C-alpha cells in the first residue's frame, strides 16, 4: 500500500457505474447507480432539492456527498465543488466523483488509479462515470442512452444504467442499484422534495427490479394525486388519476380497491362493483375491509349500497 493509497478497510469499495443529471425542463436533479456491492445507494447517492446531486464512488470518500452539497449551498458551482473536494483528499487518485448543480453545471473526477476500465463522459447537464467495468464502452453507451432517451428524468437515468449493463457493466457482475431524484426548487414541504427514492439492496437482477419499482412508484404517484384531487372536490380529476394508476399496475389489488372506493363515493357504484368483485375474488380480506372504512367515513354509501358490495 503506497503512502497515498486509501486503506480498503476504511473505505467502501463501491466500484460501479452511475449517472448524475439535471432535467432542463423540470429542473429535477438525480443520481442513479448500479454495482456488484451491497446497498450501493446508501454510499454513492446524494441529492438535495434546489442544490444538486452527487455520486461518490470507487474507493468511496463518503464525506464527498454531504460536503459536496454544502459547497453547492454556499455558492460553489459543481466544477468548483469537485475541485475543492479532490484537492483536499490524499486518496484523490483512487476516487471517482461527479456532481451536478441546480444550474446544470457538471463537475467530475476520475482518479488515475481507479481500477480499469474506468472513465467518464460529460454531456449537457449530466455526467456518466464508471470504474472496474468489463470494457471501456460502458460509459459511452450510458451517455448515448440518456441523450436519446424520452420521458421523465428518472426513466432516462434508469435507461442509462440498462445500457451500461447491456454493454457488459461491472466486470464482477451485479448486486444492487438505486435511484434518487429531487425537485429543482426546494419547497417548504421538505418531505415532498424527494420525488423518487428507490433502492435495490441485494438482488440477482437489480436493474430489472429497479425498473419494476420505478413503475410501481409512478402508479402510486397517480394514486396520491387522485387523493389530493378528491380532497379539493375534483372528482373527475381524481378518477382520471386512479385510472392512470390502475393502467400502470393492473394487477395491484391495493390500487384497484381504492379506485373502486373512489368510484363508489362518486356515485358510480355500477362501475365500482366489478372492481370490488375482482379484488375480493383474489383476497377476501379486502371484503372485510369494506365495513371498516365505511365506519370511519371513507366509504360514504347507503346501507343498501354497502350490502351490494358485501354480497360480492
């Protein structure tokens, strides 16, 4: 071990591939990552609404996450933040670090002693970086997938990870993955500033599972939007969101049940009954749930209409 080499016992060895990016239309920022390492998201991924996103990897200096965000908060650009963090780190040759800020500036560093194949690519408002890859085509493939991708930021970042894996990915294989997306502007409701926060800690196909979880998350976002619309008295808007959620997750009993409840409460019991019947047919505990939610006012029906549901 050379004098400047990091002691592996004191570092998380997150050899991996990742992307940090900002969506110029929404301002959303995020980081997505996969590795043959347990719980990679808990080490590599950092982001804060209105501030930026950080990926710290290779022989990880975990302090780069919070310190990088702090530097952005006090006015540093992503490039300056990377320079300050790397300059002050004796293990800089073994580090890989990427930061994107709320203005779309990108800073990235790949140490000269990161394990081959290692490198990065900086594009417009994003950076892809990788180390210990099967080949040097991995991060260019990520960049192409992200630049040509369609849809929300999270889906495009996952597509970049999938492109990396298709090109060979981590030479050791795969184990965990994560994605974190935050708002472009912080709100007073800090609990709403994290738009997507998903981790696959240990899985034989982490990206397949991450894609599945992202799909489920999108469905539940529509469910939440439906609830909010209902609270505001927008019944049609609420039902439209519930329909979108069920379209995304047609086999999800939770979504189907609450969609049926919303239809029943909107006076459309004839449409709700087939959904209730499908749900009860797969899990009778949902039928037992009906009188419980009616008792607290979540299902507002006459006794005769409630009987129609319970008879199912």
